[in-house]
């Protein structure tokens, strides 16, 4: 759902945005009242879209009064043009409907027809949030370009404690401001630029069946490729065993091993304005892989590993004046951040993006991330959010560097 760009959007810098606010059946619906008030205070035209379940908790007229306008009475209210759709709270039921294209309320109809920015603020019991069906639905929506705000851990309405609490209205309103500002600044910000992105995790063969690999799914790299394409770039994605589908509108080159990725990155990096090395490239590979499968027996299997080529360091050595090279460091804790700082200087990168893989709530196997962008001019923390929003923040910094010629 949602679009990777902002087709149909009306917003530009200095102009009021139209924001559709969807409210679903959750006790957290009362928080949506404050969200509507904050968005109106920011000067936006707010259109409330309530489900019958939401109206069991808060009357539609309450939202209309806070929005200072009635809910749409048009013949086709689900076809309203707007800049952004935010659904807060988003119940497990409506989340599933959005993921699978069901359209049985004005909100779900509007979401199915909408082609702009989409922010989702889930709210539900922890067991519902953690259920594999809900997590699969979340992945579908994020892959289509929707951005998540929360949910957070805390005390829930039932008295239980855990993940599933809706983000506070102030946080959601801040993300709306950020998304609208990013869309205005990002539209066309990489037009005419050639961007090379690596994504996924390489696999180094041990024999004809087994390999040495890592846990990278490729979600971060795919999000970067999608965001760069949305900003008008000509994008090539070097895909190393992706667990998620690549975005539309980019050139995909399969690079399953470290050697494959090195060959393509070094050949194509010479012509790229921006190189985003988000793939987890194996540092070592088996020195003597065999083509046939090694049969199991009672003897130990000793494997000698040899280092692979440091592709990022070689790209840094070849870096052209004005080229932006972004490295990624999946490491642990403060020591990992310090190593990212050291790598920035040693590998001659422009930026280094550090994420702490010692945490189980971000990074590997998660739709969310939290990163620190390290540069020679300082460091910027990008707080916990979905990977598409992280990608937008990173590419915003890249666009600024290209525009200012400070790379």
C-alpha cells in the first residue's frame, strides 16, 4: 500500500498539506483526538476517516469538531486527493485488511486508492502484535512503502505490559512533519544521479550444498534503493541473496558471493555518483570449497577461512572528487561505534552508518532500525523507526552533500 513516491500529492514547501487521519477500533482512539488537534495547529487540512469500530469509542462528530470540518460527504470519499494518510490507532483487524487489499469501510477504501505517503501507528495487545500473521502483514505493508510509528512497549489497556502501545500523538505529529518536509525536499533531489546500492548477505560455498553466510535480509539496502529511485535517481541494486523482493524501477544484478559483489561494485562504482554499501559482505570465505557435497561422517571437519577483498576500502581508494561513498557498520555497542569512526577515516568513505546488532529490537530480522550517521563533520543519531524512514534520512544527507559539493 502507499507509494514509494508522492504521486497525487498536493504539498510543497510553504503550502498547507491535506492529511487523511484514519481512526480504527481501539481504546487508543481517544489519543487520535489529540493528534488531530496537533495537525490542525500545524496548519494542515485534516480529514478524519473513522471506522465503525472507532466510533464505538469516540464519536465521529468529535473528530469533525477538532478537525473543524465534517467527514467527507462526497459521492466518492475514498478518492479524495491528499498528501499523507496516517492511521492512528491501527488495529490488528484493519492492519490485516490493508495488507490484503480488503475495502469494507471508507478508511480501507481510501487506503486502497491512496498513492501518497502512508504512516501507520499500530495499537493492539502484545500477543496480537507478535503473532506471525500480524508480523507478516506488517512486512507486506512496509515493503509497499508504508512507514511505521511504534508500537512501543508499556502498560496496555488490559493491564498487561509489552509491545503494542500506540505511539504518543506528539511523536506521530512529529513524524508527519518529517515525512511532509522530506517529501518536499526529496522530490527530484537525486534526479540525474547514478546510485549504486548493495543489499543482502553474501554466501561463501563450503561444498556443493553448504555455505558460510550471515543474517542480513537485505531490507535496509532495498529501502535505500527504493528511496533513491523515488528521488529520481538511476539506481542499480547489487542483490546478495535477498529475503525481500527488490523495488520496482531499479536495475537488479545478482551478486551471491563476495567475489561476485566485489567484481560488480568495482566495475560499476566508477560511474556512480553515490555508492551505498549496505550489504553484509563476508569478511572470510572457505579457502578450498568443493563442488560436490561432503558426506557426513564421524571425523571432524576443519575449514580454513581466507579473507575476502575489502570492497569498500578499494572503492574509497578509487573515489572521485565529488563522489559520495556510504559504508555500513553492523557492530555492537560503543566499541562498535568507535570502530565505525575508525573505518570512516581508514576506508576513505564519505559517511558511515552504524547500527547496533547487539539489540534484538532493531537491525537483523526486523522492520525497524536505529542508526548513527558518522561523518568527518560530526555524528547524527536517527532514532528508531522503519527502515524506509531510515533510508529517507540517510539519502537526505547524501542529497545535501551532493548539492553542496562537500563530499
